[in-house]
C-alpha cells in the first residue's frame, strides 16, 4: 500500500508503518508531535530516532505495511 494509505490506517488503529529496507524493515511511528515521526531499524539495538527524512523512493513506494512491531530494548 502507499505511504498515505498505510499512515492513515496506522493512525486510526494506533499502529506503525513499515517498509522493507534490504534485509530488514524500517519501522515508523507516525506522530503529530514536535518529534514528528519516530523511526527504528528492525533488529537494531539503538533507540528510535526522531524526525525521519524520507527520500523520493520512500514517498512513491507502494510496499508500505501497517504493523504493531516496535522497538524493544
């Protein structure tokens, strides 16, 4: 699904969006707070980052999914 479709659904369901990035997934928590979107790379031990900066491929991709997965230290 597109990023717009996934974001709308995730916000309505209280979930996150994800997209495969090489061998892992980028998981994003859509926010309307000053931190904007929180982003976490699946399998990473680093805490989520703030203010995700998508590139054009991210914006036009139709490979987005809605997920409940999130950062677990």
